[in-house]
C-alpha cells in the first residue's frame, strides 16, 4: 500500500499525465464523485445540499504554483467574488487557499498583499479563510505569512501536516498565537529525511499532534481545531480524548473531503459533532485528484469497482 501511495503521489507531479488524463472520459467520470463540478456554482449548490444535512463547507478553487502576477491577482478577485456569493446565500462556507495561488512563486509581497486583502474582505462578510499547506519547500514561508496575518486577523487558519518531522516543534511555536489549526496527514512527495514514509508512523504522528492540540484546547478555548482525516480510528480517538478532557462535541471540527466517507460524515453530524466538508472545484483537478487517491488508496479500488463493467 505504501508503494501504491508513493506511485500515486509521483503520478500527481507528471506534466504529461496532467495534460493527457483529464481529456479521457473515464478519468472525468472517476473524478465526478469527489468533485461536484468545475464552476463555483457547482460548489455552492453542493454546500447547500450539505447544509440541509447539518454540515458546513469550506470551498477551494483548484490550482497552484501560479507564475504570473496578473493571474494571481485574478485568483484573489475570484475568491473575493465567491465570498460575496456565499454571503448572498447565507451559507456557512469558508475558503481554503494555497499561497502559490496568490503569487508566492512570483513575489512574497504580492502574495502577502493578496492574502491580507482577501482576509479583509472575508472579515467584512463575517467569514473565515484557511491557508492550505503545500510541499515542504513552502512550509517556512507559509507559516511566516500565517503569523503575519494572524497578528491582524482572527479569522484565519493554517494547515499542518502530520507526516513532516518538523510539525511537532512548529506546532509549539504556533500555539501561543491562539491559532486555528487544521491537522492533516499530508499528501506531497517528500524525501525520507523530512517525512515519515510508513502509514503507521504517519498515523502515530497524527495521533500525537491531535492529543497536543486537544490538550491545548482545554487550556485555551480560543484555539480552533480542524481534524482533517477520514480514518475512523483517529476520529474515535479524537472523540474519546475530547470526552476525557471534558470538551464539548463541537470543540473540534471534523474536516473531511467531499465524496469521501459520506456515511461517516453524516453519522458524526447526527451525533452533534461539527462537520465541515472541503468542496473543491475547477479545471485544474488532476494533481489534486491523484493526491486524494494517495491519501486513501482504497478510493482507487472503489473507483475501479464502479467504473469497470460487470
């Protein structure tokens, strides 16, 4: 399974596959379960359906590593428009953005300007923005910009990845900020000197970091936690630790991906837990889709069973 996961991650970085595979009917059919559509309206309708089931949403426009200043500014404008549409529909739907979408590869000051502008627009609408984490080459810059943004905005969170060795010490530097943290396992190709390779080691790291976050939450209720996993064992562990620490069911928010483990999402919502579903949309779905398969290779078998005849 570890070999399959690494192969999927490597495939996500293939330029040839990223151009060829999305053109095939079979690939577009496969991704449809996890992507409600390519347009913002598709994502908004999906968020409305989730709301009727007692779940909230976080929206992300797919794409990363933008290398053109005008394109980065256009992404900022796209998200600003999306905030207005979310407000008009009175949806509990937040945003998740990658800093390379906002121009981090072009110029740090450009990215900072776009991020702070977007945060101010979110504040004007009473909304919230998550900063997604990318490959480890961006970790330092992402955390630096998060700290700058957090100094002036309370409605901004950042993602941290359990498979990186550095995440535990990074977390300790963030906790004094009363931050908003989304904990995920991680799905980029990383060398063995930077990240755990085996699933059991990643899971153990996730459990340790989750324990630290919940412990910190009990001491600082301003801390916000997003538990980004579909692993039922880790979800059960989170619920057990929350009870042991006398935290309310909504003290941590279970953040899961659209189309993955819908049964678990609905069961948690019915139990009174806070559930927020990440809805992705856009045309640049190939690398995102391959990383989602790498996070849970069992999804590949599910897709094959549903696509292949007889």
